[in-house]
């Protein structure tokens, strides 16, 4: 028995205009829910330089984060926080409902109930905090 191939556009051509519109709308919806870090930043109307300033890092470091395939969760959490979001991790299973991980809160969140600022202090900020100097905004 020989299998034949059918092109997707041939299948879609058989759909009514209404069905095709629903398929296109759902495809656009799914595509919109998956963004790269750079697309997320751009959607928030931030440049790499503005984001770098928010994170207290260099623009080159923002570029590096956006192209990295592997990073620390704290780095990702800080990036997401700086663009105005909150990072949550969802675990999906084939045979049960998805669950959100709650054990990955930072030490500060666990001990004080407050969320971390999303980045580490600079040496200057740490020195000022230790000596009681006022930190600039």
C-alpha cells in the first residue's frame, strides 16, 4: 500500500472561508503566545540600552542574555522583572494537569515574603547599603 502526500495548502483550500479564518486566527494567537526574550523586550518598547540600565549591566550583556540557549533562572527572572513581568515555571505532564513550581522562590522571597529586585547590587550599591549612604533611584 503506497502512501500519498498531501500539501497543507491543498487541505486548507478545501476549508470554507469561515473555517480558514478561524484557523488563521488561532495560528496567530498561538504564535503571539511564544516570544523570544528580544521580542518580549521590544513588545514592552524597551531598547537593549534602556533594559541594560534597568538591570545595572552593559548593553552587550543584554544582547548575550537574549541569544543564550541556557541561563540561570535568576538571570531570566531578573530580565523578565525588568521588562515588567513575573516569571513562573509550569511543568506539563502527558497524563495529568500541569502544575506551577513554587519551590524556586528566591531566599529573600522565602524569608521575607518580598520578591527580589531582580538583580544583584553593584559593589557601589553594596558599599552604600553597608555604610548607610542613600542609594540613588
